């Protein structure tokens, strides 16, 4: 009977062992959510481009890219909260989960209030039209659009915690259902604004505020579900939990900040140095190749908290076996996907934008190489984050982020944007991958002796 069950076990169980079903269940809903996000990216682009023209489209794409900063402006406390909840679930310590969630919410609400004050100062003082490469006549429109983006980022900080909590509890499918709803609403809002030839601020608001409705729904559902399971928690345990969240979260924050500097600086740098038209063209290439990390994140997102649960339960054999398999899968899928996108770029963009986009083979080849490196790095990061190997990641992250920004600024001053993905790949290989290969045996030894 057991042999027969093994023969008909689902692919997830064969690939990831007994936790494969949980990984695949969350991944399936993550796939739906990512498809909705990808649809939002791809469907909205031609409508906005047609409605406002290349110059304002470049400004719109840059503004929307700022929303990425909401992922690290929580100072890493969201990831820290998820790690602690996953560890508590792996140990079977149910009484800790509510305390962790309450303290995470409290900490992130304070962060949002502080950032709201800073945003109120930044909106009138920063020359947003210069940042976006727009003429002075568009200063008021750029300022309004920037204010909308900053407000969305601030609101998203506490709302996004619910998704992390759901993942830590092994219920990421619920979070992705709400994410899907938010992205679908965003598509409808952007298309409606484009048809109405709305202003830059209105188009930006439709793209960045509508997804927050999904995050709000997820938060309300989580509160309703957890209210019945609430337990009395002492002030002492609250203080201990808050300290753990801050300690682990701040390390995640530094790591996320370094990543944001490296990965999100492309469009602002191109806008400021080469102009918004070039920024718009690069944004299209970037969005097309973003299919690969978005697709692979279907595995990395659920694997991270499940790694943590397995480490807390002492199942090290499963962790390292799954890590090896995930690396092989990352290389195969990223390499194949990037090759298809590069070879079919002209046909894909013509179908997508209804007109050809002529770019050099140099930039396409650079994105193929970067897609492979990024996939390997993401697979390793899921394990390193779960194992709280943070000091090493923080050090190399700072070196990588600073080196990347300096190198990209220098390259853009002398050349076109064709060399940007190559620049990222070279710096990443030298500052991240090579040191990791050298130190990985010590990292594994440290993981085996650590208590979670």
C-alpha cells in the first residue's frame, strides 16, 4: 500500500518530500496572484503608453517602480515577524504566535507614522519633475503623482504584514487570493483612466492604490480568524517578542535596502542621465524579463517559511536536499525562460505594444545572464533568510548595493543603457556569489548547530 501511494504521490511530494503538498498549494495560489500581477504589468503598459505618450509613460513607469520601496521601508520587521511565526509553528508553540503578530503590527504602525511625517516634508521640497526627467511645466503634476505614491507606500507598510503572517502560518494561499483581487481591480482602474485620458497623477493612483484594497481585505480576514484564537499574553512576553522582531527585522531592512539600491536604481538613473524616453524603453525590457523572477518566486515565497519550520523541527536533511533540488530547478527554468524571451523579443513586444521595439542584442543577452544569476541567488536567499544567516548577507549586500549604484552611474554617463544588466551581473558575481561559494561550508556548519 505504501509503495502504491508513493507511485501516485504528486510531483510536489516527490520534489520537496512530505512538505511538498504545502509548497505546491501555496505556490498554486501564488501563481494565480503572480499571473494577475503580470497581467497588470503587461495589459496596462500599452494603454498608458497610448494615452500619455513616451515621455509621460517613462515618468509613470518610474513612479510606479517606487512602490517597490514599500517592501523594505517596513525596516524588515515584516520578514522578521514571518520568521518568528514560522519558527513558533515549527516548534508547535501556538501561544507565541498571537504575541508575535500583535507586536509586529504595533511596530509597523509606528514605522508608518514616522514615514508619513517624512513624506509630508519630502513632497513639497523635492523637485519631482527633475527626478522624473520632466520639464518644469509638469512640476505640479509630478508633485501630485509623487504624493500619491508616497501615501500608498506608507499605507502599505502595516497592511502588508498580514501576508507575511499568513505565510508564516502556512496559509499563504489566503494572502494570494486577496493579492489577485487587488491586481485585477488595478487593471480595471488603469484601463479606465487611460480611456478617459486621465492625468499622470490619476493614472499613478490607479496603479498604486487599488492593490491596497486586496491587502486591506487580507488584514481584515486575518484579524477575524485570529480573534477567536487570541490568548492572554503578559507584558513581559510582549517585550521579549518586540526585541526579537527588531533584532531580526533590522538586519532584513539593511539587506532589503541594499537590494533596492542595486535593483531599483535603474529607472531613476536612466531618467536623470539619459532621459524619460530611454527610461520607458528600458522599463519595457525590464518588465518583460521580470516574468522569470516573478515565476520562480512561486517557489521561493512558500519555501522560505517552510525552511524555517523544518529547521525549528530539526529536519536538516529535508532542508539541504530541498535546497539542492531548488538550485537545479532555478537554473533550468531561468535559463530556458530567458532564452525564449530574448529570441522572441521582437515578436513578443510587437504583439504586446502593437508596434516593434528595437533594442540591441547586447542588452537582451545581458538580461539572459542576469536572469540566471538572479535565480540562483534567490534560491539561496530563501534558505539563508530562513536560517537567519543575516550578518553575512548584510555585509555583502551593502558592498553589492553600493558598488552597483556607482558602477551603473559611471556606465550610464559614458554609454547607453545596454550595459546595465551586464554591470549588475558582474558586480553580483564578484561581491555575492563568489564569496558565498567560498563560505558555504561554514554556513552549513553554523546552521546545523543553531537553535531556532
